[in-house]
């Protein structure tokens, strides 16, 4: 899952990026409001983590511009502003959640899982379709009675398919969920990950549409 982090504090940004990578997200990091607005035009990201106190264009302006463009991407505000009025302004501008600095990384990841559940219409930490269930908190997948823990990249790929069950995703679409801007995708990464998932859960867990891409059954 692609996450856009908009944060000008180097220490906080580095910590959040590393935590996101460890949790199988693909984070892209920009440090000012103008760069954030430009990045969001591409509509590549599934979630945005947005600071308010940014150089140039502040976070509220970025958020209002995003919503004016009819984007529904979930936005979690990360800010030191802890006043009630600040929360009201951020939420009314279109934020889905609001987290005050300093925060625990575990809470941030839990809030990410929460907005992801709303995005995919899942009610708890599990994503499921047909006989397949994946727990986003533990990365444990279950398919037709077989249970196995997935690696971070395996989880990222399978969860991308589970967000759109029954829909064929191409190699390019899957790679965009697996890799951040500065990361280079290996030519056979998708096939290697799918092979690993099938070995753990069974060959029918992910279906291939030759020449088009892959899907999980709805």
C-alpha cells in the first residue's frame, strides 16, 4: 500500500518512513506543501499522512485543495497542534483522522489500519474474500484451512489484491503498491512473491489471467 508522508521534520520523517517500511507499506516522503500538492495530483497513494505546519503551503490548504479536486484518499493529520479548534478545522477541511505529536508509532499504524478498513469496507483488522482471510495486524493469512505468516512484501501484494477482489491487477499496478519512489522494482518480483504465497497457501489462492495480471476471487 502506497502512503504519502508530508512532514518537514527530518527526525520524525525518518522514524515514520522506517516504521512504514517495516510494516509493509511503501512510503513516499515530501517535506513541504507545494511538493505534497504536486505528489497528490498523480493519485498514486492510498493514504496520506499530513503535517499542518509546512513550509510554503500549510497542511490545511493542501487538504482543502485535495478535497476540492474530489479526491477521497484517506488523510490522517499529524501535528503538534492539540487545541480543539485546530482539530475542528482539520476535520472540517476533510481529514479522516487527527493524531497529535508526539505519538507512538504503534498508534499511528493502528490508525492506518483503521482508515484502510473503512476504505475496503472491512470491520476489523482482517481483510477477507471468499475462502481467503488476512490479518493486517499479524500478517497471518488463512486460505481453505491452511494458515501461514506472510513476509512484509507478500502481505503487501496480497492485501493489494484483497482491496479489489475479483479485479485483475497488472504487474505495474502491483509494483506501485510494493515500491516507493526511490525503490527500484526487480523484473520478477511480483512472480516471486506470488510463488511464495501460493507455496504457503495453495496454488489457487491467486489466479492469473494470462497477459493481463492477477486477482483473488470475490
